[in-house]
C-alpha cells in the first residue's frame, strides 16, 4: 500500500441506470435502481479508488456493506456515488458512502474492504479448493 492511502481520500463516479441495473419483479412501469446493483456499483467505486493507492500485486475484497437505500432512481436516470475513506486500520479500509440522483439523495452508508496480496489469496483459495 502506498502512503497516499489515508483518511479523507475521496472519489465520485456516475452510473447510468439502464435496464440491467433495475428491478424487474414489479413490471416495466416500476423499474428502479436495484439495491444489489447499487451495492455492486458502490463496491466497484471503492475498489477503483483503492487500486490508485495500492502496490503492484495488491487488490481488495469487500468484507462489509451497510447501506440505507432511501430513494428510487428511475430507469434512464443517472446516479453519482461518492466514497470517502473514513479509516485505514492496517489492511482494513472503511468508506463512507453517499449516492444521489439529480433529484435527491438515494443512499448512504459504509463499506469495508480488506487489502490482499493476490498471490497469497490465490494460494489460500487453491488450498481450500483441494479440500472440497
């Protein structure tokens, strides 16, 4: 990890809410941004920010997500996800999250990721797979 990985570092990404990011179980008239897709976009935004501050051979995995999804973002709208590093405790990085469409705040919460050395993670996964 680089010295630049510290509290207060932030990033914002915009996502277009296409059909694939919406719920489908209430019919086309009620298609809105699906919570699982919101979480995926949050995780990707946090990971991308971390990658800018990690060394070669490092990446991160999500360990915790706490999200209040408080507003409906309609199909064909866009949403801005803003993430700010709240704390860095060794390899554990916690982010504060907000998401807003062009009308209102639609989500807030926290997400925690753990920085891993990809080669060591691969070894652990192979060892586990050999026990299956």
